[in-house]
C-alpha cells in the first residue's frame, strides 16, 4: 500500500470507524463487561418508563417507544462514533412526531423515520457532522427551552386528568384554549397521583441519587392506583396490553404519494436528530474526556432510524440524560448501550402485562420533570443578560420553536446568530494610523509623503465597507502608502478586493502601495483578487517597507 492509500485509509478510519471496534482493539475483558452490564442495566431502568412516556406523548402506542429504544438503541451503540451514546426516543421529537402522526398517520411516521435514516447516512458520507458543532450556543439553549415548554404543555391534559370532547390541538395557543375550555373536567385523583409521582421522584433523587428514581415513582404510582382503585386512565385502559415480542420487520409504504407526504418530515427528523445526537455526544465527551467521531455517529443514527422503522419504531437519536446516566454508571464503552437495549427487550418479554397498570398521570408527571430539567433556565437567563445580540438570538429561537416550528426556529436562530457574529467581528476590525510619537523605533516616518497604517482583526466582507472608506479617504495625497498586515489573521475576497481597488487608485495618482507582514494565506487572497504589483515589492517587516517608501521619488 502506497503512502496516499495509507493516508486515505487512516482518514476513513478517523471519520467512520465505530467506537466499538476501537474499544475491542484496546482490550476488553471480564471486568469491563461487568462494568458495562451494570451501567446498561441502570440505563435500561431509566429508559423503560421514559420510552413509553415519550411514545404516548408523541401520539403513538407505548410499545413503539420500546421498539425504538431496543432496535435503535442497539444499532446506535453497535455502529456509533461515541463510546457512551445511548440511543432511543427523545423528548425533543415529541412535537414533530405528534404533528407527523396527526398529518399522515402512523404509517407515514414509519416512512418518514425510514427516509430520515438515509438522509442521515448521506450527511455522514458527506462529512457534514463536523459542521453541526458550529450551531451557536444561544440557538441550542433557545431551542431546548422551547422544546421543554412544548413537552410540558403536551402533558397538561394527563397531569390534570382532563377530558376533551375532540382531539387535542397541536398548536400551543389552540391547545391552551382547548384545555382551558375543559377545566371543569379536572380529575382530583389524576392530579394528586401526578403530583405524588413528581414529589416521590424528586425526594428519591435528592436523598438516594443512585436509586432509579423514575422507575420507583412509576411503580409506586401504579401500585397505589391499583390497590385503591383510583379512577384514573392507565396504559391498559387506553392502549390495551403491550406485546411481549418485537414485531416481524416490514417495509413501510413506498408509494410515490406516501413518499412525497413523508419527505418534509424526514428532513426535519434528520436535522433534529443530527443536532440532538451530536450534542449528546459532546456532553459525553465533556464528562469522560474522550472524543467522538461525528460522521460515524451520523451514519449510525441513520442505520438506527432505518432499523427502528422496519420494526415499527420511530425516530432514534442520542439522548443526553440517558447518555449522561451511562457515563456516571461506570460504562467502559458501547457494550453498555447494546446491553441496555437487550435488558429492555427482556423487560418487555417478562413484564409487558404489568405495564398496563401504569397510570398516564404518573407518566405525565415523569415527563413534566424531564421538561423542567431540559429548560436550561439559568443558561437562558444568563444569555438574556449577556448582550442584546445573544438575547435576540435565544428569545427569537425560543418563540419560533414554541409558536411556529422546530426547524424554522433552528434555521432562523442560526441565521440570526451568524449576523450577530458578523456584526461583532466587523466592529472588532480596525485600522490605525501610527503617529510619529506613538510608533515604534523606525515604525513611522516624518516624511508627509509617506503614511503608515496597521490593520487589526479579520478583514472580511463585514468590515471591508467600513475600512475601505477609511482607506479611500487617507489615500488621497501620499506618494507612498504602507499597510502592515501583521495583526490580520484572515482576509476574504471582499477585503482583498478593497486593496485591489486601492492599488489602482494610487497607481493612477503616481503613488506606490507597500504591503508588509502578510501571511501566506493573506497573500493568496490578495493574488486571487489581482493585487500583484504591491506583492511584487512585498517586504517582510515594516522597517524595510518604510525605508523603501521613503526612497520613492
């Protein structure tokens, strides 16, 4: 194998090799397996009620949440680029999945999930995973806070045991109106059970943080409701008994009409899944000190979504809370995530009939806690106080997510964040004329025919107009003009074009332009815009440039 082939193979390995292979190559023994088994069991206990709760909130049966966690979670860990990622259904998808089901049905949801897998695989193949990390922090905070509000709003009905005369609206304003209109149907039993579940989970979490607080809260609520015969809706009363085995895999409807209806949802699922999974992988990296492979993770998420859809599940993504639990539980690598999926399968086979006793009010209380923890309240408030730019980005993203659309919130927030960044960078760029008394030795001439200016900061399109007007004004008289680029880390085509224009103006007046301190990258940008004569007389330091300029007749 020649050197080019070796480099290509190494690059492919760095991008796409599953972390499971890396872990096995490092050596994997009984001690690591034991640690992963304990971590996987812990995560499975957390994922069991959460997967069903997310599925119900998304408008599908609880069994589909289990299918998603089992099949999708196994494939994410088997093929993923993160050592500790736990895949499964996520609260962030509740709104999108519910909207998809309401629009094109469960069959359309399965098809959209299936197609989103191919979109994610394509994104990984194009190495787009490296770019998702550039989403501004205020966008992720506003997005997450908006999702939290929507999740909580979706649980008000079951938290209060309300009875609606018609299907619950998806839009939050109409939802609140419908819930308010049904306020006379509040169930005291459901409300008390939800409040008790929330209180028990929080108490256990505070006093026994290593205990499975979510499972304890759900089990206690189920036993209490069954023993006391409380008049509350349960999984069994709404959905019947859960299946005890995975369904036979089958392809969704691939007709042209179904494909066209599902494609917009598939794109939204892929975008949100990529963001959520890579954010989760970054969280795991921060907790463990490891480094994930973003493009391998996207490929794994794609395969997992395809697999989930084939078995009747819906959108799979990396889940931050379960991934963090996995790391804290002592996981050694992806085997813990694979075992978590197998433990869930065992739970479904053994305990599926018992799930029928779980009150929906208790699951709503669990999701209310999830929403509260997702809200990132301190981070949101900090960004609002930080600056007007950050405040605008986080608030606009939040409002669009809550009142408009998740994808629209991300896209508009990203664009607004980019504009804020461009504005800040353009303000940071400046041009300074060095007065004789402020210049370093040899750095300024008393000769009025020679002027010296130094640029500071990135000279790009956002700053080119302002700095270009300054250059135009100061280039009116001198016979020699020296520009020092030592403090310029980057020059784009717009900035380089400003100097091409300046060079022509000076040449027509019989003046000479000298450039100094340019890096190789800056010189390439200048050459690309036709700045050749000043570079032909380029001098590496300002003293030499001044000496040459003073000699200009």
